C-alpha cells in the first residue's frame, strides 16, 4: 500500500507548478496532483482525498482564498490541511509576513509561504506539517 502523502498543488503559473511538483516528488515522499485554478481544484477535491492542498492566492476564475472557503464548506467537519503559497502579500519584511500568516490562519490555513522562499525549506516545513497532523 502506498504510504506517501497525497498533495494537491493549485497554481495558475504552469512553470511554477512543474518546478514545485518536481521538488515535492523528488524524494518520493509525496504523491502530487495539480490544478490550474480554484474551480479545477474543487473538482479534484470532490473526486479525491488529499492530505494537503497548497493554494496560490492570486488565480483567475476563483482565487485561493475563495477556494479555501469552499473547501471548508465541502468537507464540513472533516479537517482538511491547506496552505497558501503566493507572491502576493505585504511588502514590509519585518511585519508583512506576520500579517499574511495571521490572515491565513484566520481562514484555517496550516501555513503561509512566499514563492520567493527556498523551495527545499518549504518542502521540509510541509513534511513537518503533515507529520504533525497525521
């Protein structure tokens, strides 16, 4: 039986999807499915169970925040882990990320990362989140 954690990676930038999917699958720890926008993500969530959903905030059709709120509605009492990964956010390096993390937590996210952060470090943190929540 496959023990890998299943992740849905949602981003409208195809190049970023490919690079980050490669990073996540590189050590064969995660099984990764992708979606290009929130609507496509919701279709996949209705058909599959995921251990974690990684959402870009700014996307066409349905942004990451709207998608996260729909996920919460769809799954009801069953907790779904999701994180936001984005270029969008406050510019002040001292407090900006703290503000973004605060709002992400209010919505129910397990974490908030910027795409400019080291992807290997993000993968490490994702592994920690999934280890803690399993």
